[in-house]
C-alpha cells in the first residue's frame, strides 16, 4: 500500500484495484482509423538533454502497432517544439519508417527548422515542403502541423489561405491537416486568422473545400466537442475528421447518425491496449461495449491534459514508466519536472481505476521512489 498526496495537502492510502488489461490484441480495428501519437524516450544517461534512446523509443512503437493502432510519429506528443529539434526529428521519422514495414503510420510536417525571428510565407512553405518530402519519402501519411512561424507572420485569414494553398496546390499526395488549439500551444492563438474558435473552424472548412482533392482529413485538437461536430459536418464528404480531443474522444469516435470522427490522439499512447480493445467492440457492432470500455479512461485523460495542457507529455511519459515501457522517468529538456507530485499520484490512481496499468505491482514499486524523493513516504 502506498501513501499518496491528495489535493489540499492531505494524504491517502492507495493499493491497486483496477480491472486487468485485456488479453492479446486481435487484428487491427477496421471500423475506425486510429492513430496513437507516440512519445519519445530520452536517454537518461546522455550528456545532451535532447538525446533519444532509440531502441526503447522504437520498441514503444512496436507496442502500439501490436495493439492494432497506427503510429502518429513526430507529433506534439513527441515534444516537437519542447526539446525535440529538427535534426533529431529527421532521424526519428527515418527510423520509424524503416521499422514500419507496411504498417499504418503518419508523421508530423512542421516548420521548426526555421531560424528564430520573423519568417515570410515563402520561407514557411519551403520549410513545410522540406519536411513533407522527408515524411512522404519515409512512407508515412504527412500531417501538416500548425506552424508557430505562420501564426506570428500572418496578418489575417488571407495569409493562411496563401500559405496552405501554395503547399497543397503543389503536392500530388494526400495529406492530413492539423489544427492544434492554443490550449496545447499558446503560440498558436488566433490560428486561421480568427480568435473565435467557430470562425476559425469555418475558415478551415473553406480551405478544405478548396483543396478537397488533396486534403484527406483534418485532426482537430481544440478540446470542444460541439465545435468539432459542427466542423465535421461542414467538411466535404471526401475529407475525414480526426479527433484530437483528449477530453471527449469516446463520444466523438462513436459518432452519431450524421457521422463520426476518426482518431489521432495523444491519450492513446498511455491507454493503447484499452483503446484497441474498445475499438474492436465497434468492429463487432457493439457501440455500448465500446463506450463501457473507453469511458472509464476519460477521467485519466482529463487529468493528463488538464491546464496548462501543453505539459500533458509529462503524464504520458510517467505512465509509460509505470507500465514498464521505459526504465526511468526522465524526459527531453527535463520536462518531467513540469507537473507536481500530487498530479502524478492522481494519475496513478486514475490509471488503476481505468484498467490501464499493465502490472499494478510494478507501478506501485516505481511510484514509491518518486514519493520518497518528494518526502511523502
């Protein structure tokens, strides 16, 4: 039994009690496209804080594929813009491409190789183009990520249409677009030229209509289910909506009579076996079983992604450590310190209740030294 901190400075006893993880996964789900945005594992003994443990990082991708999920590589979950630089990202994409062997994966296309300071629309498009060529060459579906440089340079919606329009008119391959809300990255406030989220959604839907032959889908990460459903219904029929809403994903994936969202989620990294088991319920025509399996993970997800949301990666890596996917709780650029011990203790309890601890005894053993370092036990 562990003594865990609780909000308000108190303590509580905790012992593992959640349901066991599902058994060996079956074939990949077919009723929904589902990607897990994968984290990277830092080399805890390296002198440079941005060094990646490649063997453990790639082993985790094998875990996601084995669960029946696709891998979303080099996305925000992998600390793009928070310690993972472009040189390392290139190697990450190349290594994952070599390991994929025809399995489903996509990868982020950003502009983070640009030097600091003001950028032009032309330089932003050139940066996207360089990364898109690398990602496509490695065999992944390109995901054109929201650009901090464009958010800083754009004077209004016309600049977004000009930048995206130039890139999309040149590429002959299907791509996904990524709308990352300012909750995840404050530097992206006012993206698409609007501070109002619904106005931004309308702007993006219009862009998709203009380039429906190239835009295969859009990942929406604004943590607002109503906005996502409205946006999903406004998209051209050929353009899929991928939920990136780590607060409301069960209802958005389940959908309604007018459609559903596919999944490209950071929360699927720590809950991959449970998510895959839930998706197989949908394959079996059992939407109630899908919700019964996935809904209990929502309190955990809401705690992982609570404000400031940009620090959610800390919880993702913490749970990977508890579940035995890496032997330390260290992150690139020291991001393991971004959350409190109370938050981590809450994640342990909620992960247990959601049934996502692979080995509760191991999780308890790995939590104890963290609590001791914090003076709790």
